């Protein structure tokens, strides 16, 4: 795209309207702000407009965003021209952003740029009968998978001149290349597959639930005369001659017991559970962070629908984190915002990919 961020007035036409299926997403973003602060949604609204306008922002599209948010046109233009994620001129059906920052450059991004020039044309042009366009961008944050490129919404990683050429040919031919790495590794794991931490019990939380003390704690612990009391001996305190003096020199610390403090199904803070799905159960795996195992556990508890998760209060979230030993996972992985969007018929980038995988039976 041109370094001068000006609208293409000729290509933009005179009107723009959001697609019907986008309205649910617009409603979701507007619901996040009070009506008098709805202009706070300008960036996601511009992003949705760009998606509905073939990957770029025409002047009528920006005016539509301004009208919906009751903003002056110039204020929306200022935001759109400031952020390079918004494009001011038409792009191809598949827009390629090649990372040219140092890690990718050292790993061969120049070869990827050479392929783009050969198959598409100069930077900013639209080639292959409107199928492709490209630009060089700054770091996309996938340095360990360098060199890489973002094509529309997805990352294609560990590329070289050959794999980049094939990727562009596949898009032109109407194929649907899968995002991700082009070498033999899983995401950012070592090439050839993982060689350590292969036991799932190391990271599925089951071992954490069995812990009753912290291994390798810096202070020694000696047993007192009472079976459920431990006396901690520190470097700054004198050694105890006998247990009788423990209550005079040290604070008694109760031993931790398994599942101590763990929420129960009788707690009032637990979420609303259903005996059975209301109609067809939702595919909870469309929420990033919920895999088959967690989905099965939630179903056993009586959670079958996105709307149930979307309605969780702060107390409900704390209950779920505690009951499933998640330690903040629900908030960290943004279950609630995802569930709210999915519950009104919207979709996320993750849910779209998950649906494709389900359709192919992978």
C-alpha cells in the first residue's frame, strides 16, 4: 500500500452497508460501552467495516461508522489513517503481509518478498486477476517461526521461497491452505516433534490437585506433638529444644489437606447448571481455551450452552476456577467475551477455524 495514507475516492463508490451477519458483532461491541461512550467502539467498528468492504476502508464505509457512532467524520478518518491495520486502498481477495523485521529478515524474508514481486507485482499493486495483493510490514510477533507472513487473518510460518510460491499458487487456484507452520513441528515446538514433557498429566492440572505441600520449599518443617500442626523453623529463630516450647516461639501452621477450600456443588456461588441441554448443546470447543476434556467436564456439571458461560458472574468464575483448579484460566483466556459473542450468533477467528476442522472431521 502507498506510504501516503489517502482514500481512494474513485474505487470507494458512493455507498456502503454492513452485511446482515455482521450486525450481531456490531451489537456485541456496542454493548460493551454506555450509549454516551459508544464512540469507544470506533476501532472494532472500522475493523468490521473493512472486513465487509473487501479488506479495505472506503470513504463511504468510514462515514457509515461515523454515523452509527454519532462521531464527526474527520474523527473517524483520523483513527483510520493513523493505524496501519486499516487500509485506504483496494486489496486483493487474499492480502499478504510479509514481515520484514530483523528476525524474519535474517531467516529469509527477502526471498518471500521476491516471490510476491514476481507473482503479484510491486508493493501495493493488486495482481492475479484481483486475487492477490501484498505489503511489507513490521514485526507480527511470531519471530520463532520466521520467516512468516499474514494472509488475511491467518499466520503462515516457517516459509521459504518454494513454500511461499506454492502458497500463493494455491490461493489463486481456489484452494484453502491451512494456516500455521510449513515444516515438521507443532506450532512453535522443536522441529520433528516434542521430545520432552510428553506426559499429559504434567500439564492437565491433575498433579496440581494432588499437591498437599510445595516441593523444595526453602524452610524446613518439623512435626509438632499434635498430628495436624506443623512448626516451621527459620534461620532467624533459635532451634527448638523440644515441642513443648513451640507455642511460645513459633506460630502454629495447620497442615494442608487434599481438596482443602475446594468449592463444592453445594456452594451458592456456583453457576447455573442444567439437568440437560435446552435443545441442541453448543460446541463449547469453539471457545478458545476449552478443549474436549474440559468440555466433557463442563457438560458433566451441567454447562451445555454459550449463554450459560456468558452469564457467569465474578463469583461464578471464581467458583469454576477453584472447582476445576484453573487458577484464573477463565479470565486469562477470555471465555466470557467469546461466549457472549458466540451466544448471539457471532463468531471469533478461533471458532471459525474450529468449525472448519469439525467439518473436515479432523
